DNA sequence: ATTGTAATATTGAATAGACATATTGGACAG
DNA sequence: CTGTCCAATATGTCTATTCAATATTACAAT
C-alpha cells in the first residue's frame, strides 16, 4: 500500500497546484511554465500525468499551449460559463409544470431576404416557416419562430408538427455538426404581446440558434421566453 | 510508415463514430454501450484511446459512465453551450474600441436586506457597495453595480478603485472557488437610463454573478449592458 | 538581407500493462 | 425474506515508452 507520506499524486493534484501557483503570482500571467518533463520530475510522476493536467487547464482557459513553444499562463485569463440548453419540454417539466405544445403556423415559402443574408443562402431558397408556442401549466412559456432549409431537410415536408414540436422532430431526424447560439434581450412587439400574453415593450429573453450539417444550414430558430425568464449556471 | 489503408485511428475517430451511431439510432438512448475493452478490440486500438474518447463524450453530455455499470447513452441528450465570459476591458478592446472606466460610487455599508437574503449572509454584514461604468469609445457600454463582502475580502477597504475596475482588482487579489452566473433581460429604470444613455423601458441584457471562496461569499455583481448587446457562441 | 533547410525542443497522442476504486449481484447467514 | 460480506467487473488513473506534429532556431545558400 505504501505509507501515508508518499501518497501518489495524480493529475488532479497537479492541476490544483498549478492553479495555486498562478493565483499566487508565482507563475505570472504571460510567463512560460516549466516543460512537462521538468514538471514530471518535480512532482515525481510520469509526463503523461502532467500532460493530462495541463491539457485540462488549457481547456479551461488558464494556460495556452503550443508545441515547441511550451505552456504559458494566459495574459487575460478567460472564464467560460457552460449553460445547459434544454429541450423546452424538459425545461418546463423540470419546473414541475405541465407541458403543452401548439403549432401556430406552417408554410412553405421562399426565404425572406434577411434570412437569406443572415444564413448565406442561395437566392430563392425554399424554407419551411414555422411558428409555435410552448406552454407551462397552460400559461405561455416560449414563442418559437423557425426556418428550416428544405434542400437540407426535405423530410420536413412530410413531418407532422401538430403533435410534436419542430425541435423534437429535428433532434430525432436530423443530425447536425455545428451550431451557433446568440442570447439577447428584446422588447415585446405586437405578435409577442399576443402570444406571450404580455404588454408592448416588455423586455424578453431571446435565444437564437443556427445549426449546420457539414456547412449546409439546417435551421435557424428564434425562441423568445415569457417575461422574467433567465438562464443560470454554476461552476 | 504503413500504407494508406491502415492509418491508425485515434480518439477523435472513435468519438465521431460513436456520435454517428448514437445519431443513427444504432445505439439507442438509454442503451448500454460495449465495454472499453470490447470497443478497443473493435477499433483495433488501446483501451486508453477508447477511454479518452468516451471520457470526452461524457464530458460533452452524450453518454453517462459509471464504474462497473458501464457506459450508456443519455436518455435526454443534453446540449451545452459554452460562453466566454470576458473581462469588460477585453470585450471592449476586442471590438476595436477604446476602453474607459469610471467609478461612480463607493461606500461601506450594512448589506441591504435583499442582498443578505439572496447571498445568505449574516444580519448586519458589512459590504462595499460599488457602482461603476465601462465605456467603449466614450459611449456607455456597461453599468456595473457590485457588493463585496468585507469579512471575506477585507483588503477591499484599501483598494484603489478610481483607476482600476473592481473586477480587475478582485481578479488579481482574490481567488474564488465557485461562481454562479445568471443571464436575464431587464427594462431600463431611471438609473440605467441615465448611465446607459437610453430611454425608460428599453430592454437590456443583464449578467449577474455571485462568487464564493470555499462557501464564503466574495462578491455579487450585476452587469447591465447597453441596448443591443448580445452573447454568442459556436460549438 | 532574405530565403530555404535542417536540427531540435516541446507538446500531442497512442500503446501495453498495472493497480485503484466504485458498484453490482450473488452467496450465505440469520 | 433480509441484511452482510465478498468476488467479479467496468471504469479511472498512472507508468514508461514510442512516434508524430509543429514551431523555433541556427545556419547555409542565394
């Protein structure tokens, strides 16, 4: 077993120690850290162990690594916050409320100019334009407006969106490789007032997402939440 | 060198293949995956390689792993979006604008009731209450209102916040172990109108953050951005 | 001076083997 | 049937070694 004084040190310990040293200014922002080999010697472990620790610290944004150059402390340490993007159904059910979905509008049309420009589509590209509502305990929770690119997802033409939300349908039917999410704050316009039962100008939280399948746009969606909605994360 | 047909497969390839199989339903949600040893045999690589692939997929939220039980596809695949939380100075400078900071107010006082309750402080806890502005090219960019717990950070009493923003001061002086971030949408009130040069009721994007050092609250801050601000991430 | 090239240092990744740790499920006693 | 204990097993981690990728540096050729 080995006695208490020489407990083996793992990549966790190394991470902690490196973080401590950076915090204490022993390794200043911008400075070059010892090489993996030197650190392995210092900590009395294999280089792979140091490598894993440093790799995770780089992932976390504390340090930057480059082959041959070495590892250095980032000058302005970036913090990341990871938010869970739930399915609306889940978000509602997690609150302990009853979820209900309703399709408001579905049409096949040529993409409007602003959509074409925002998504870099070809002119005259056909899209499915969908509007729908998500309710929590029969009170409006989220208004969703979505454009699905037909040439990427032809199956949407036969999809039944009366009972299943487009998000759930897409999740089951269409894989995607990339996504971009934007969070913002918008004022309720006439349509939003009606659907979200609020008054003109009310500040609302909006999440927009575009998804791609290998450089072809799959869909662009705007989800606007009821008044007072927020997103929280801990780390 | 080996010929082209037997290129070595790496953990990246394994990740991709697992993702593909889950998407295609070959491995259904909730189902148990083969063990690392079996997968290593299938892919013709070492178990450590499979391990890394699966570890990252678990990190990503696609699968769940438990010792002895094995690895299974998550029933409701959670998507995470990771947002970069920059220092305001950086955010402004990254836009190519000139950053300017101004302290608006600093006082030492007993924490107001709502702060005590929100942060679970003891009654009569002393806090530094700070208000300040961040400008981009001399136009308002962000209004910051902050409460710093003196018993956790006594050094704040001597901090010079005329030239350095509290955020930067804290970053250099005080480590923290946990943080909670909340994003929301708020209407501009009288104070916000004045500082952010906007009109009453304008929807604004707000980021709130509480940080702890080992279960002791360090600070709570509310950062409200100018009209039109948004946060974007790609994954 | 500039450009090309080769040597070299450092991280990135894979392998095979070993031990550690948590958890399940069964054997067994009560 | 119930609770306890133990063995089997899958993941978690570490080691030592090898090779690959890549950025830097030095130096030579133009």
